[in-house]
C-alpha cells in the first residue's frame, strides 16, 4: 500500500534527522576527546619516566613532550568543536534582527555565565534590550523585535555596542566598533577575553582614579583608554581641525584629575571644517563608508537597500560627492549586497594543493571558516596581509607552522587569480 506523507511530516522528519546527526556529532566528538584524555595520562607518565632516565634535553624526551603538546592541542580543538556543535541559533523574527556570538578564552573555549548587553558609546545600557548570560559554549543571543530595530537605529546614531559583564555586573569589556543593526540582519561577534581579567579584584565603587590623557588619540583609542580605568565617554563635541581629524583635541576633566570610578569624560573631536566637502563613498563597504563620513564631522543618515550588513556596498549617496555642507549634515546611503568570491573554487584549489596536508585542518572545517570570514573579494585578498597568529586564531589551526603553511597555499591560490 502506498503511503502519502504531508509537508508537515516531511519537515518534522527532516528536523528530527538533523537533530540526530547533531547528537551523533556531539557524541563522536566527546568519545574522541575521552580517548585523547586517556592518551594524555599515558604520555605524561611516559614523558616523566624518560626525562628522569635520559634527561630533559634527550631527543626521546623532547619527542614525547612534542607529542604531549600536540595531544593537548587536540583535546582543546575537540572541546571547541563539541561546544560549537551544541549551539542552537534562534531564528530571526520577520523584520527583526539578531545579535549573537561567543565569548571565548585564549584557547577558543567558551566562557559561561557572563552577561552580554547592548550599550551606547558611553557604556549606558540600552533600554528594553535583553542581557543574556553566556552558556557552557560561551554562546549568547540578543533577539530584537521588529518594533525595536528602527527606533534603535534612529535614536543611537553613533551605533550600539556590545558590553560584557561579570555575574556581579562588573564591566570587563566593551567593543570599540559599533554594530550596524538593521531589519533582517544577523550579526555574529566573537570576543576573546583572558580568564585572568575575569577573576581580577575590581576597584571599590567609591575609589578614585586618575583621568588618562586622551589628547591626540583617535576616538576609539580614547574610549579604550577610559574603559581600562573604569571611566565612560561623556559629551562629544566637534571643532574644525584639518590636521587632527578624528582625534581628541580637548577633554573634561583634564588629564590627571582624580574622579570616581564610573565617571564620564567629555571630549572634543577634530573635524575637517565647519563647512565640509562630502566624501565619495560609492563603491566602498558600508562599514568603511560610515567611518569615513563620521570622521569628517558628518553623520550617517538613512540607509536603504535590501542588504545592510557591514560588508554591503554603497551604490549611491545623498548629498553627492564634493558637495559643501555644514558639519553634522546627514549623508543618506543606498547599499546593495557585496560581490561574493567563488568560495567553492577557492576551497577546491586550496585542498588540492600539495601543501594542504601540512595545514592539519579538515576540508569541512576550512569551508566553515572561509564562509564565516569571507564575504567579499576585498576580504579574501586581505588574508594575505594577516599575521600568522591571526590566521591561526581565525581558522582554528593547531600551531604557527600550520598557519605558515596555510599562508603559503593562500598566497599561491590568490596570486594565481
């Protein structure tokens, strides 16, 4: 007898099968990690025995220590993989937005029970937004209802920022770059923190600190300098200073003043002139366009277009380039999705290179990292300027030698076109 399956049944079965595959992946990763941990104990015992017998510089001792180090790295990599497999990303409500990501330590392992909040540039919490705690994978998600997205972008023209706090609400980190929130967008942010910073004893709430000198710093550097001593950014004014565009010209309180922790420091930022020539940002990414507009003393106006991510490309602007306008004039932008590189071709060329085995990464993991990191041709080319340490961190490689091998392969693939 033939059986007819409804659409709902097919969907349910598909979701069930996906859940089973994910569970199998978690189980397999856990079993592999357990095997590595068992091997770790044996290697530690054998390394100690050989070192006692032959000395710390004997080739056999050094070989065992190298295997031990590789074993530790494998355990870390498997634990990271297990944590990633456990993440459940919520769906975006129609016309809503999602800000999500991970808080990780130096080894890429998630840090749990940290609070993540949306704040303005000065560090003040944005009302009516949730403050989720990171889970065991270090994952957090801040969903934004459709009714919140437009008011958020209009009210906070300097952008919204991610802040990380301890369970007792001690600020441990605030992102220097704003988030480009818009309808339908999903923004993923990974923040690496030192576990030592989380256990450090905070200053007393009523303690005084010396105001650092901000004069001459660019605005993001000034914000970071204030955060390091527990202060916030206060009122922001601008003043024509063609030679100091985007830098702090003056501050209040003055450098060296003693103020309470949590106090605000106002700054005056240099701009081109009271009458500003509108720059051409057509063809640039939305992120770069925003930075160029604001550093000249203009503000980002209405952004229109289906795709409004940081990597969207500006196709038109109003006012037009070279137009003379007063400082503070909004510049409206029309954006479009970026041109994406052929990642399938790039992936195939990398993985068939004779040096690919030296990288020590699976094809699936490399594909996942490329899809996460590369959205435009410009980003793809920028990999050639990355440091070995950046490549190691971005692609989850085991060591610097693996990063060097990846750089050699990338350079060959990209320079060959």
